[in-house]
C-alpha cells in the first residue's frame, strides 16, 4: 500500500494551499445535495435559460466537426469570430475594437474574469466588488492574489452601485472595480448616467473597471450601456461578455474579453499557458450565433420579459417586497417580513413546499434577507411555484 | 391590434386575460377588449387543441392533393378554390406557385374514403384538369411541433 508522504508529514502541513483554504465553499452546495434526493421539486434556483441552443447554432457546430475543424485555433480565438464580434460590438455599442489585438475568446466569462484578475493584480492590490454579486467575483480576486473590498448596495437603491459609496472604498492600492450589470443575483441594471458617474470616479482615482456584461442582451426597459462606450473609458475598461445567456449556450463555454491591446496581450499570456484556446467547435457555434442568431435573441428576450412581469407581480402580491429587475432573468425578493434568514427560508420552502430558490447570502452579506428566484422557466412552473409559496407563507404567518 | 396578446394566445390559448395583462403590462380591460375585437374581426379564428391522433389510437388517413385547374375569367382561381374548400374533407386549401395550382390537404378514415373523395368530388369538378394524390406515411412535425420524442433537457436545478 502506497502512502502519501505529505499527508503524514511530521509538520502536519496541509496539502491544500492557504490561498485555496481561505476561499469559502459555495453556499449552494448544500441545497444541491438536498435537491438531488427529492422529487417533484420546482426549481427557481437555476442560473441558465430554459431553452436549448437554437438548432441552427447546434447544426453549425456539427457541420464544423464533420468538416474536420477540430484543431487548435489561434490563442486569441478564431479570427473570423473575433472579426464578427468586433462588428457586433461596434454595431451595438459604438465601440471599435481591433479584432487582432483587442479581443480574446475565452472559455466563458468565468475564464475571462480569472484572466483579467491574474493579468492586472499584484499581491495586495485591491479590487472593489459590489455586494451582493455573482459568486465568482471575490474568489477570482483572492486566487489572483488580490484583496477584495466590498461595497454595499441595497434594495432601497435598487441594488445599484452609488458613486459615493464606491469612492469611500478607494485606497491607494485600489486597482480596479468589478461591475456586473445587469446583475446576477438582483437583476439590477445601471443607466448610462449612473455608469458615467462611476466612470468619473474611476478616472479621478485612476483605476480600472472590469465590467462583466454577460447579461447585456437581457435588458427589458431601455438599453444596455457597454461601460467602454462611455467617454474615455475604453482605455481603462475590460469588458467581459459571452454567448451563454443571450443565445442559450451555457454548456458551450464561450465568452470574450475586450480591452486595449496591452491588457488583452497580458490576458492572452495567461490564457495560452492555461487553456491554449477555447474549443474550436464551440467557437464555430458562437460565430453562427453572431451571424444568424439575432431573431432568436429577440424572441427569447420577449418571452423572458413576459415571465418577468408574472414573477415580480406574483412575489409582490405575496407580500414579498420585490423591486423591478430591469435585466438578467432573476427576481430578488426581500423575505425580511417573514423574520427568517435567507437560508432558513430557502431550506424550509424546499422541505415544506418543494420549491427551490437560492438564499441571498450566497451572493454576499447584503444579499441576506433576500432569495433569488429565476424566471427562466415555464409559465406553468412559475405559477405553480408562486402558489406553493403562497401556501408556505400563509402557514408561516398564521 | 396588439401582436403581443396574439403571440401569447397562439402559443397557449388557455392563458387567461388577467395573466396576459400581467405578461404584457397592459390593463386587463384593454386585453379583454382587444381579444373580443380580434374574435369579431376573425383575426382570432378559433381556439383549438392540437392532438396527436395517432398516439391517441384513432385511425386517420391524410393526403396532399396537387390540383391543376383552369382559371376562370373574372374569378381566377378563387371560384374553384371555394368549390373545393366547401368540402369538410378538405382541411386546408392553398394556391401555390409551380407545377400545379392548388395544394389541398384531405383527411379521412380510410385510404378508400380519401381516394373516392378525390376521384368523385375533386377531380370531377368543372375546371379541374388533373390531380396527383400523395398519401402521408408519417408525420414528423406539424405546425411547429415535433410529433414523436422530445429533447431530454436537464438543467442544474441549483446554479450560481
């Protein structure tokens, strides 16, 4: 029998690095395990579209495989895809990116975020992260050797980041702010004017803006503002985008980073030694999506919008205060009126009525007192979930 | 006419006006009024249920009939088309471009019944110059619905 020498080290040294140990395990793991053992659960805990990828996109990927396009691509990604992407971004947001030097195809925004952090952070550099936010933000900063500075956002301000609150968190070591609007988990969207105020702070204190815009196409009232389209911001912004949410392509794992050449070059350096390139067939699918997927996006967004209204009205009617989410596909009701913690609420709702939601504290301290409900599920399921929640709440309140 | 209301009803005719109002952000009264108007103007023709009869065990025979006709002075193809679509056996009637003029879908209980409808009622009409009958062997997809088998989609029930 072989033994692992390290495990028996007399110094009792841990196998796992201090840095990885310092990261909290995902809060939703527990719910995942609970759910796996239950039947007849309606899940509002999902984090992806309920559509399969449109067939023409799948077919394009199959065709590319049949033609034998199964090799490595350029580290930056297929040039054709970057060219199409450059046209797409210029057309939508009016920002010109050089497809040869300012765009990088990544394995989802997840990789893009990791690359961005590794490319810009030195040990001890600080990144300001709004709370609540997507679960990867803080760990990615920590893994890259940076320090997270949380800035609170709240229901009273529709979970938008206020420039004053941001400015309070700035220190000489602040390297960047990490924005994610439209927001997972809150559905908050920031308007052009509100983002311009953030840009002004970034300019004045000279830090970078990493803008996760994976939900850019899922905006319901008004238009999405690409952060780099703000005056003077292209130079100091890393835009992270992708195909998962807009084209229902989560499993393909294709995203991109758009930034000035110096930053993309640095991100590419990490990318080439870790990922080499994003999967070729998935890149071909993404190319098809950009060229011919506009109608799909339009239809899906129309449909999300209808379900969004049903969910938000339903939650408010239940007495759970819910601000109107203007983007993504989540509602983030306050459950404060029940007196329960987010986790207790989610756990009891799951056990008693078999509805799964994600406790808000998963997304940060400021998410406490809320739960995340995804409305990317069928109308029947939404209605059934709402009526089960009504039962749950009436028992709770009686 | 609000197209949004129609799109919702086309997908699922059971959605109640109250729900449509929430989905579209319109007042309930307006939704009801628009639906009533659409019914009146025959924009909404009918509310129907789409049944897979084969699965239900009912015998049905479908055929696509190509009909070549001589257009009539003053009435074009419309008069002959009307003569055809008056028959309940003709489930749809289209004027088409190409090698023939009218495409007619016919349904019956047996092949014999469909064949005799074509030969006795359709082919014998004044102005019909010829017909070609294609019996349907299998329906894969109809009206946007795949008849057999669906995609097995499973999502992570909980994801960040």
